[in-house]
């Protein structure tokens, strides 16, 4: 049975954890999002989200983007086993198109599977 929960232990919390993933430089980018990963020594993947206030001024929109990205991660976490992952918004969105963000995030996860990002 698969576990699709998204508990606190599956999140990146500290700035040093985010920096380590970004410095590892295993990334794929789309039109609006960048997806970075780094192998971890845990039995599960972890997620960090960067949605800058500079790119998306309204908190409602930032929170909506984060909810969408968390849900994409939650549904695809079996593919990202033992990885620390960071989604970063790269460009400002003129309007929140949930389907477009969802499709781009899933495309980046699948694109990353073909890339060799392991030590």
C-alpha cells in the first residue's frame, strides 16, 4: 500500500537544507518553475518551496501556487524516493492558471527521472 501523506518530516525547513539542494546543481527548468533535487540518506523524499514575494506580490496567489506544488509532489513522491526537492518560481504569473502550473510541475518531475542526479 502506498503512503501519499505529506507530513512535516517530508518538508525542508532550514535555509541550509534549501541551499544544499540548490548547490547540488541537478536542476530542470520550465517556463515558470525550476526543480532542483539532491539525494538524501532518508527513506522518503522531502520538499521545499520557494515562491518569492518579489515575483508574486499577493499572498493569496503565493499560497495557491504552494498548495498546487505540494499536491503534485504528494502524488508523485514515489518517483522521487530518497531525494530532497525544491520547486522555485522563476517568473511572475500574469494570472494563476492551476492546470498549467500542475502540468509544468509534473513535466519537470518526469524530465528529472531521465537525468542522472545520483552520487
